[in-house]
C-alpha cells in the first residue's frame, strides 16, 4: 500500500511538472473569436484587466454599435462599460488599453479608445482580427518614425509612461524632450519585493520598456491575447513606429487614479520577458523569450564638493529618435541625484561612443561647461548632440555598441576672460611660428598669462595679418560682425560653408576636433567679409523703390557669390592657420592681434 501511495505521489508530481512546462497556449485553451460582422447592438459581455497589483478583475461591457472604418486599421466597436471595477476606476483608465473583451465566451477585441472630459465609461474596442494581422508582419526592424493621424471625435487611450529612479528635475527634462512624441511620464517606485509576477495572460498588465537598469522608462498597458510565444496588447499603437525592438516586461499596478480628464493606472515594470517587435495602428505585438538589442550606457559622476561618486548602468533601446534623448536625460538624472542641488557650477565631461558601421571605432570628446543656473543641463548638451549626430546621421545606420560618460562637477566658477593679447614679435615670415601672449583674468582671481604658438601660413602674402584671439566656445568675430551688419542667416552660413560632398568621417572629425570651451584659440581673422559689407550700401542715386530693390537684390547676390568664392578658397588655409591651447578655465571674450608679414625681416 505504501509503495502504491509513493508511486501515485510520483506520478502526480510528474504530471504537475509536465503541465508547468507546457506553453501558455496549451495550459489555457485559446478562446473562440467573434468576427466583427457578428456583433450586434445590445450584446453584453465582460472585459478583464488589473487595477491593483497583479490580480485579474472583470467588468461589464455593452455594445452600443459598430463604427465602420473609423479606426486606424478598420472598424471600431462602440461600447459602454459598467460594474464595480469601472466605478472604482472612474471609467476606462489609461493603462486599460488592451484589456480583452469577451461576448458569449468569444474574444471580440481590446479596449483601445475613449473620450476625454466626457463619459469615461464609453469607449471603443479594436477588433481582434485586426490585431492578429501584426503577427504576420515581417520583423526587419525598421525604426522610421510614422506620423499618426488623429481620429475625429475620439482619442486613443494615452499610454502611461512610468519612470522610476529619476529625480524631479530629470523627470521635468524628460517630459519636455518627449512632448513631440505625445508621451507624458509619471514618476513611480519599484514593485514591492513580495510582488508575484506570473506569466503574461489576457487582462494582465504588460510593460513596453525603453530604458532598463538603474533607471526605468516604460509604457504600461494590458495584454489582449497570448498564443504560444506570441503576445498582443494595447489595442492601439504605442508610438506607431512599425517594426521596432523594445523590451516586453511583466508589470505591477499600484493603483488606478481617477481624474477629471482621464483616469490612469499607476504601475511599474517587473522582469523582462520578451521583445516588442511590432507597433502599429491596431496594437503592439511581441514574442516571449526573445530580447531586443540595446545600447549599454555606463555613467560615472563625481561631486568634487561633497566627494560623492555615483556609478550607474542602464540599457537603452535602439531607436533613431529616442535613444539620444533617453541616454542624455538619464545622464542628467545621475548628475542631478549626485550633486543634489540646482544652480551654478563647472563640469568636466568626457565620453566615449563605440559602434559598428562608423568611420572610426570610437568617438571620444572632452570639454568643460559652466552654467549660472543649471550645471547639469549644460553638462549633457554636447553628449546629446553626439548621440543625435550618430543615430540620426544621413549616411548609414550605426549600431551603437557601448557608451561611457564621465562627469566631474564643482560648484566653483571656473571661468576666465581674455583681457589682452600681444605677439612677442611684430613681424614674421610666412611659415614662421610666433608666440602670442594672452592675458586672462579668472573669475575673482588674479590675471595670468598663457602663451599660444601660432604658425603663419606659408602662402600668406606680405602685409598686415590680423589674428583673432578668442575662447573656444565664443562665436568667431566674423560672424558677429556679419550679424551687426544685418546679414541674414543664409549669408552667415555661406561665410563658412561646409565642405562639398562631406562624408560621415568628415562630420565626425569636425565634431571631435571642434574648439573646446576651455581653450584659447588663435586664428586668422578674415577681413574679406567686412570689405564686402563695406561696399554693400544701396546707391543714393536710385530714384525709385523698385530700382532700389533691384540694386539690393543684385548686390546681395553678388555678396553671396563673393563670400562663397572667397570662403571656399580660404577654408583649407584657415583650417591650418589656427592653433589652440587648453586651460583649466572656460574662456570667454575675444580680441585681435596685428602682425606684419614680411619676406625678409632685414627689410
């Protein structure tokens, strides 16, 4: 008897293990589906969702009618929701999109749309047939942005963007940067340590995560249907970006907040369970057990005043429009949480970005920044530029493999102003190197002198040579003079044109080698633009407005051509005829030095 009991227990255990290892679709029988043509006004059914924790709850649904061709992918089913759940949530809440709707135990579709500032209990359902089409879409990962048309009379239930690990200042920056994408992030905490996450099931909460690691940025919605390793959710697009690669996670709902305009779920993501690879009009779709390629970002921040050091690591999804924003705001977040203050300061920033399909293996850049208002924001500006330049370049897709950012911040104002510059010799031969003594005055400090060697261009003709001495972050005086003379932006761009047929390597080189804020720069000051501007006045002999107009048009055209011709000839020479030295200060101000170029100094 004991032997039989033991065998029975072993069989029961084996059966249990067998059932647990079966795919979801085998354990839960797939429901029948109801075509939209079979749906009639007055039919009633149920919807499933999570309004707190991970527990599934049901609410009532009544069909008010079928709206033909009103959705982004076809028909929409107009419904009224009711019951205890709806009373507690104040109607259809943001985050409930994707909640499956069943009539006569048949799956009809997903809650997807509603009206703001009206009866929140009325909404629209996306038919399941339109959602199932996403599983047939090719997965070639094309992250091109698509603009979604507004649907007249109603709007998709906004997808809450839940953010954890961000400071209030970083959250504000993220909100501002994400406005073009119609995303509103909310700050939340991590899920409780005892939260139980089961497998994704229809009606359960699901996350679409964009940033993962020490910080998290994710959209929250509801699972509509699961078949094997395939998942459908939301019932409407997230960003409608087509074939994408985002994290799919399970999720925990803290609560559902009632609001006048819209109610919404407040929740957070759990573990990554798969990949979201389709984001289209009818739904988002993904696969369990597969994961997206990501950009690993390592951030080191040191507060020199307090000695606090932060070391943060995140994973950012690869997206040509979002990766740079998410990376930069996360760097700002680490800075803000490390220094724990808002205000002035000086930051030293260095970063490395490596990737495939770039002309160079690694892009490296160092610079110094000062801000009287928000040093953290100033510190991330150039990093944001670099990430945008790479991910959005016009030449070829780049697979960013690794990003490292190091920031050192002090409350001290490390700025200095150029007060005087003198050449050690008043004459020089072409090709000769002369020393330029530059006096700078640090903020609330004593004047100090730095020497910048400058090599006169070998092809420089005899005569006066004006050198411009400026801080690396200052706008060259040629452009300032142009603005004072009222030249338009087109002329300013022509004053220093881009190289023709500029390649990706040229763009990167120009970025990496551009002047730094802590440098003293000495370069040839081109007087050509000033001379052109001197002759640009309209003749006083013009007798009518039309004649003046024609004269101005002709002279402007002539100015543009001369600027372009002279600048094109000089651009290579100017690139060589420049030198700079680094300092421990952010340099502002500018001045000029006059040197006479002679063939023979004995003259």
